[in-house]
C-alpha cells in the first residue's frame, strides 16, 4: 500500500534490458550464448523477452510469449567464476535451469539481485 501511495511499484516488480545467458536446462549444461534481453520481474516469475528481429516478428504473429522462469524454489548468487564479465549473478531454478544475468551498470545489478532475492524469499520453499 505504501508503494501505491508513493506512486512506485513494489520492488519485486522491475523491468530492464539485461544481458542474459542460459547455461543449463533441466540439469544439462548448455553452450553459453549472451543475448540482450528485456527482463521483467513480476513477483513470482522472471520473464525474458528476446529482442532479436526474428523474435520480434514471431511475437507479432503469435502474441508476445516470453520465456517464463518460476522463482519458487530458485536460488540466486553472485559469480565471478562463470563469466569473465562484471556484475554477473546466477539464478538456478528448482527445475535445474541456470541463467546468468549481467549489465555494465553495477547499481542496477545490485538492485536486481536484491529484488529477485526478495521475491524468492517471499515464496518460501515449502
Ligand atoms: C563463449 C563466448 C562467451 C564467453 C564464453 C565463451 O564462446 O565468448 O561470451 O563467456 O566463455 O566460451 P562461444 O561464443 O564460442 O561459445 P563470457 O563472456 O561470460 O566470459 P566461457 O567458456 O569461459 O564461459
């Protein structure tokens, strides 16, 4: 309610272009492929909208269908080993998928880490 009065979105709702790389799916390692991605945090989920022209065309035809990541049972941690890039954290989902998110804007990544951690903690694990 305070957020609404202040005219701000709750901090478990965010969106921004970030660099994203999916490095595992269902416990299987994938080849790392960074892509600029419109990332939306909506409280319980992270949504990834690809920015590519191909994807934009597909979205026009099918309606925009982002990749949706359930944060229930997920984990988040900063990593310096999984990438040579700065400001990288990893999200591991309950289903064993691993995503790296990165941006040159350090403050921005702190804010994302904070918001995602809050979202995960608010969902609990049971
Ligand atoms: C990868 C690409 C990534 C890099 C990754 C490379 O090569 O250069 O950007 O990750 O390093 O393997 P390719 O395009 O040939 O797959 P970072 O930018 O995060 O360092 P890695 O193998 O050390 O993960």
